C-alpha cells in the first residue's frame, strides 16, 4: 500500500492540474456560446438567425465591439471565412445565443454551412 503522504501528494497534483486547466480555458474564452435564452444582454450589434437568412445580413461595428448571434428556434451555425482576426465559429444549435468580440478592423464574411446562400458580413472600423 502506498505511503499516505504519497497519496496526498498525488491528490494535490491532480487538483493543481485541474485548476491550471480551468485557468487556461477561462483565459482564452472571450467568446461564449449558450443554449437557451440570451446570456449576454450587452451587445453592440445583434444578428438573428432566421429561416435560412441572417437578420440583418450585415452590420458595421467598431474594433473591440461585441456581436450577439441569436437562434430563435431552427438549427444553424455561423462560420467565418478565415480572414485574419476572425473569431471562432458558433457551432450548430437551434435555440440559444453566441457572442463574438471583433478585436481588429476588417471585413468578416460569415455563413451558415447548413444552408447554402445564408451569408452575412461584419465590417469592423
């Protein structure tokens, strides 16, 4: 049987590793995605994913602003075109919201990969 101090040391190391992993995740999670109701009521612009279209399809914001994407009830996603500075995608969901912070100026095209022609654009000044 292992020595009690060795067991305690292993347990402390596991807790420390878990806390480190949580800190790393928290530090890179500037954007969030939630199912259910709107979780981030502050947004500089809101885009609703309607029946195969974005409403509005384009918005203009300032660098550092937040865009809230809202799903009222049908399955969609939001994928950006890979322009440098593009945020992470908002993955498939039917009801919920996803917000993204746009840190740099540029034009960011986005699409719902489930519905051809469902496209939009965010211009960041």
